[in-house]
């Protein structure tokens, strides 16, 4: 008489485990991994991008992972399909890639600025470097400076570095005259080191819209993601995430004004 209840309990447990496994399998979601430089990932831009694309891919039914890598490793990983794409590139980048597809809706606009320790240097746009003898550096893997600077700076005066900290450090040591960097990335890095008022903005070199790029294996996802980003902009969600990112960074590090 006691064997029947035990058998029923055993069968019920098996049924429950099977049901749990089925439910777990049904609710498991694919994930999308996007990459950028480590400096961008750790900046205000990186936090803003994280908020934007966590929301966007959640709406599309995906989990989202964002990873930063030093130097030029991120574009190679995206190009090879090792990851699912790059999170933060200009429209012109589509001329350099073979396997990445531009998502045709920008998430926000950004600027590159020239930074110096020499008061009085004033620049506006890449062409303002023509005919100058400044020693100019930029961060390796930053495609806008990588494309623009060789056209306006002599080869012996142009060099690249791996991190924004190296760029700022070489300015402070007098080993370069100008460092070209994304505005938010540079300003945060400058705020994290003791520079006093020794670093100045020499001017804005370029302003452009930034886009996400997905690997061609996600071709059908490209237009869907564009629609979601457009909706988020219309809703004011992306602007709200900007304010959230600003507040989070302000809580960590007071901003440092640049002359």
C-alpha cells in the first residue's frame, strides 16, 4: 500500500523536472555581443551606449553584452565574426569593412577635439593642421583620426598610442604637441589625472553621427534594430539615457572644465 504514493511522487517529480526544462528552454534568449575600444567602453559614451543597446536588444528579444578591448583588437574581432559587431562607428566606416553592416539609424552625435598643453593653439577641422609642424598623436583603432590625419600631418610628425591615458601622459611630458580624441573620452580621462589647468582644448576637429555595425550574419536584424533606435529617439529615451549616464559619471568623478 505504501509503494503507490511513492511511485506517484516519483512520477510527479519527473514530470515537474521535464516541465521546468521545457519552460527554461522556451524562455532562453540569444545574446548579442558588441565591442569597442576599452577607452570608449569605460567612458561616459560607454555607459550611454550600454543603456541604449540594453534597451534596444531587449525589445528585440535578445540579451546584450558589451565588451571593450585595448588598441585595435575590437574591429578585428567584429570583422571576423568572433563577436556580433561594433557598437560605435561613423558612417564612413562602411568603406573600410567587408563583413559589417551599418545599422541605418544613428544613436547620437559625437565630436573629436585636439588637446594640447600649449596655450594659444587654435584649430578648427582637420584642414587647419595643413602646413603646421605639430607632433600629433591619436588613439590606435580610432578610425576617424586614422583616416583624416595622414592627409594633413606629415608622416614623421604623426604617431598613434594604445590608450587615452598614454595620449594625455605624453602631452604632459612634452613628447607630443596635440592629442586627438573623442571629447567625452578625453575630458573624463583628463579629470582622472592631476593635470591642473595644463591641458587645453585647441578646437573641434570633426563632428559626426555614430552608428552601430552588425556582422553580416545578422543581416535580417539590421533593419529591425534601426526601427527600434528610431523609436527610442522619438520617445526621448536616448536623451533620457544620456542624462542618466551623466548623473552616474558625475557621482563618480566631478567634471573638470577645459579652457
